[in-house]
C-alpha cells in the first residue's frame, strides 16, 4: 500500500479531525467555507465529513458561522493559546489530586518551558 493509501485508511484519534479543522482555520486567518476547509486539509476528506465537523465545532461554541450566499463561512471563536489553556483548566478541574497532577506536569516540562512558567508565576505573585 502506498503512503497516501495508508494515510487515508489510518484511524484518527478522538478529536484529531476537529483539531485539524481548527488548525486549518487558524492558519487561514479568516473565515472559510466548508469547501475551502476541505481544500486546506488536502487529505481527500469527503465534503460531508468536513461539514459535519464544522457543524459540531459550531455547536460546541468553538466556531462562529456566518451566511455567505447559499453557503456558510466558519471562523474560530478562540485562538489556539486560549483554547489550549481552557482545555488544561478543564482537565485539571476534573482531577481529584491536583497536587500530584501538577507535580507530574512540572516534572515533565522542558527546561525552556520551566523557566517561562517560573517567570509567569513570579509575575502573578507580585502585587499590581
């Protein structure tokens, strides 16, 4: 089987296609129609699949939708940084042992990320 065929038959992880659609919209920097999203993904996805993902993301409040003739245009309601931070907070709030989760998170940071986090924490502690 060639690389393109194996990519098409590969099963995506839960949420992976939604993340790919969001990434395409963020990269575009403006609203896109389902057809434009389909072209941006460039993976041979069916139009209906792309449309379904866009509708689901809109229903979750992650996309805004505007009319453009007979079609809709979609744009993200949040940037990637804001969405990632919200997801991190959501995951952390679901965890009962926050201290252990945070300890493991910090222990797996790369050196540069650790310095950024230290700087942010120091700034947050300073009175304004």
